[in-house]
C-alpha cells in the first residue's frame, strides 16, 4: 500500500493483491523486520512506477515510457519541443509586427 510493490506484483502475475499482502504480513511476522522490509524496498527501487493519472493517448504512453527509462532524455525532448514552439511563435510575431503587414487586408479577407 505504501509503494505499490504488492499491487504491481499481483497485476504482473495475475494474483490477488489481498492474498499477496497477507503473505507479506505473515513473512514479516515470522521472519522479523529486516528481510521483508529490505526486499520490499529493493523491489520498490527496481520496479517501473505506474503513472498517477491514467494515460489518455498513445503519445502520452510513449512519453511516460521514455520518462520512466531515461528522465534526462525526456527532459531533453521536452526542451527541444519547447524551443521549436518558441521559434515558431517568434516567426509569427515577426510577421505580424512587420511594418509591411497589412492588417486591414488580412481582417477583411
């Protein structure tokens, strides 16, 4: 329930989450604190995280998968996209603010 390890394992192996958590608690009680906690934290670090908000499109899923694999790569792609949009906006501003741009003709057509 804390990091979603048992839920992730249950979904992956098509097993009941309740039973898996029950088994985890039983192992926790009978083996002591450290073995199950260490394994749980290790699994939490190694498992791929599930997105908090359901993904709506294939593009969102591709972005999330790339982000989960390489955060710096995802940030680099976002920066390139932002720079591209920023250049397009600057080109539009240059055209619209040009002295030769005829607003009357554009608005009437």
